[in-house]
C-alpha cells in the first residue's frame, strides 16, 4: 500500500502520559457525563431523578485536550469561565452494548480532569434549547492529568477536590456519582462502539465557580492523582 500524501502536515495525535510507562496513551474521543452529582445538579437548578431519567452526554473535540500543568489563556467571548473538577475514565478495550456486570473489562485506567466551561454561553444555549458546543467545546478546555493504569478496576469511592489559589472550592467523593462507572460504560456503549483511547469525564460535584486570569487551579482524586492549571491573560 502506498503511503498517502497530504496537502499539509496532519495534526498531531492527541495523547497523554501514562504513569510508569514510556509509551503515551493515544486519545480517541472525549465524552462528558452531564449532571452526575445531585448537589451539582441542584446548584444548576436541574435536579436529577434517577428513577425516571437516564444519563446524558456531550462531547468535545480531542483537539481541546491540554496537559496538566499548562497555562492556558482566558478564552474569548465569555465573562464567566468556570472550572469543573472530574474523575476521568480511560477506556482500554472495544465494547458495544456492554452489560454493567462486564463493564470492568473496558477500564484501562483513570485520571484527573477539568471540564472547563463558558458558563454564560452554556446556560444561554441550555435555556434556548441550542447545542452546548460554544459553552463546552473550548480550545484548551479539556485538561487531563497523567493516566494511571488500573486495568479492570471499577472505582467506587475516593475524595475528589479542587482548590483555587490554595482555597478549597470543590470537595466530594466518587461514591456520590449518580451513575457509577459500570452504569456509565453500560449506557454510553448503547450509543457508541467504545474504543481504546476514549476518555469519559464522569461529571463534577458542587462548588463550580469562575476563574480569573492569574488563578492557579489544583485538584486531586484520592487513589488516582492530581492536576494543575494556570489561567493566563485573555486570548
Ligand atoms: Mn462537566
């Protein structure tokens, strides 16, 4: 087979470092679970009744990925740029219509993530019934730490916290996820053929808030690791 030629250099493969490995994890897709902690759903004014609702999702382009430790510009066209600290699940095997009891087989590992959000634009879009893309699919707006390999492990607890300039703003526990790791894999795999390199941001707890240029964000998930981000001057 002849190698294709391209008009210009193809974009680089989005990838993340893996703890204890020389090889990087090539990132495929970025999925995000919406409203997956009751206290956050309440602060957004949209409580969740799991008995009658299913989880919902949005996606961001893998080109929005940025590594932990980066300094990113305060983005354009927002006056309310917010952090959302999340546990990120890294998929390591293919799966479609995966039963919850088998979901662990798709787990490669976990990471800490920040789902950065133009909250003003997201809420306008939400309330007008428009897509969330401008509020969520933000250049350098998907921050992920190193991936921690834990093949087959279903995380069910662990403190998750975020600080702004050293002050705690979010603190909760993975055990408060409305839809846990097994349920997320089972449900999302009804819609997508999950593939190695898919990352699933599992949702944020309460305490989300705005950042300003110069702010330093730090976050941790117990048993997984930590993440950091600095907000630079406006783009
Ligand atoms: Mn989120």
